[in-house]
C-alpha cells in the first residue's frame, strides 16, 4: 500500500479537497498567474482550482489555459485514428462493450484484414494510428501485436504510409514492453480508468481488476525503454475532482522518478455501449469536462492533451481552444469497422464527421491540422521532447512540420473547399516562421510536395 501511496495518496487527496473548499477569488487569481509562468502547479493548487465554482473565475481559468496552450503548442492540432484489431477480451469491465459477458460475435483481424484497414485509413489522410486490443493472452498475445505493428508499417497506398504507430494494450511485463520498443512504437498509452481503488476493484473483474498491475504499467514500460507514455481517466466512473488530482499526482510521480512526465493525457468521458448497463453516480457535464481540460493544461503545461470522437463537434472545438493539442477524426471502435459494417463496438461515438469535414472545422477556427510524426523519428522523445516543450522552442520545428504534413493532405485528399481554405491558413502561419533559413527551406519543401515528394520534415 505504501508503494501505491507514492503515486496516489487517497487520504491526502481527500484532505486537499476538503481543506480548500470555497477558495477566495484572490487565491484563485494568484494560482492562475503562477500558471502563466508554465512551470506547473502543486496538487494543492490543482485542488483549489477544482473546487472553484465561480463562473467568472472559471472563465478566467479558460483564458489562462488558452494562453498556455498557445505559447507551448501554438495553433497545431495533431491528428490520429484508432484502429481496433480484436475485441476478444477476458475481462468483465462494467463500462466496456467488449466485456466478456457480451455474447455478440467477436472479431480478430487477420494480417490481410489489417492491411486492408490500414489502406482505408491512409486513403483518409491519416499518418498516425493508435492500435487497440482487448486483453486475451492467447488470442491477442504479444506476437500478434508485434505482427500487426509490422504489417501497419509495411502497408503502402500510392505514395503514402502510416508513419507512426502508438499502442494501447493491457498492462503487461517488462519483457513484452521491450518487444513493443523493438517494434518501433511511438507512445504506449494506458488509462487507470479511475484512481479510486475501491471503485476500480468494483468495476473490474478478471486480470484488469489488479489495481497495482494497472497503476505501475507505465513504470514497467519506461524501464523497458519506452520513453513516451500516455495517461488517462475515464471520467464518470468516480468523482472527477479526486480522479483529476490523482492523475496530476501520477504525472508528478513519473516526472520525479524518471525525469519524464506523461507525453499525453487523455480525458475521455464514459459513453454508452452495447450490453453496458452501468448506473453512474458521478456523471460530469460538458462544462465540467472543459474545466478539467483547462486545469490539466495549467497544471501540466508540457503534456499533449487528447480528446476523441467520444465528444460532440461543438465541445471538441472549445477544447481545442483551451488546452487540447491532439485528436482523432472519423473513428470507429470495432475491429474491421473502417469501410465496412460496424460489428461489436467498444462504445458509441458523438462525432461522426468524415476527415475532410473535421479539417474544415479546424480551419474555420484558424487552427492548422498536423499529421506530423517527426519527433518520433528523430529521437525527439522522452526527456528531449520534454526539454523542448518546456523551453517553448518546439514551435521552430513543429510549425513547419505541421504546414508540410497538412500540405500533403491538401494535395492528396482534400476537397476543393478545404484545399482553398487550407492554403489560406498555411500562408497565415508561414508568416509566423521567424527563422529565415527555416522559412525558406519550408517554402522550398512545399514546392517539392507539390511535385509529388512526400515525408519531408525537420
């Protein structure tokens, strides 16, 4: 238990939330001003912000996180797509459509089907995938996972391919994480779902019910050499204030112990799914989710924040403004679901727009879509990327790379409407590349892309 307390001290978290009820306006303003320095916040300060209910102060919170996001991540929204490979699972999690009690037909993609799905995703414009597997030690063993990763990387469509594979598999051993590392993955993502131990154990049956196995999975991944890890909470399972404080505590633990905090933090909310009959006592509304996003951006300014198609387009648009830097588009949550009849889904989605429609929406916000994977491929990961993010110098690389990868999308996949608007937005952000040498080289590479070259990056 002491080992767990090093990561998540439940007693301390409850004490903070009780101690800092009804914080004063001056206290909140002082914390927000500290946040603008982009050095992060203590968990006590996060607790104060979570306990803030004054709408005018929350709006000030939104303005603060918007400024921090702008200074660190700028105008870029990085895109990926989930690819579900198998919904075979031996766990019986109360909130998941893949739980073992679901008697619907299961599906595991053959490597040929993986190739077919990947070609569809490439044809949509995607360059980065998140691979999703149910937990089944025989059907979805580590050898299958590695074979899938190799298949994804080896699949091409015309002049394009998937350039980076991120992975979400069940908590596993250091040996298996080493195999993922050797397979050249980007980020290893795993959510704690809820950090409240009693609730966690109530909601899970099967191997995943082991709270400690789940909590220390990222430690094992880091020890195996994976230096980009992603954390997350499934909001709605327990009190959002507790889970957000615990999430921040987990992030601080990783940074203190390994010198690298989470590369990404995801903020999914519970969504209904087939055969899921979970009565939630801790539902959160859209405004509360935005508040969570804002607080995490202020508390952990360097992390990439993810919101997916679980949420409605209008909410996603607001999230992009105040903190989110990565998102999915045109997703499906069933194996083999791209371009075909959707089978058993893990959960229902709220944003069903195609990629081009999402691109148009992003551009209307004067943001620029990015399909960049350069950092993974130039070893700008782990401590290196954290240092660049904290210094604020990442713009010098990310802005040109976003422009170049979005130019590829415009050339290969965009509708006439999106291409016209996209060129306008590219020209706007070309003016913000202040290093003359990099700007000139970016202009040169844009011409090369127009002449059918691909995968040019800094």
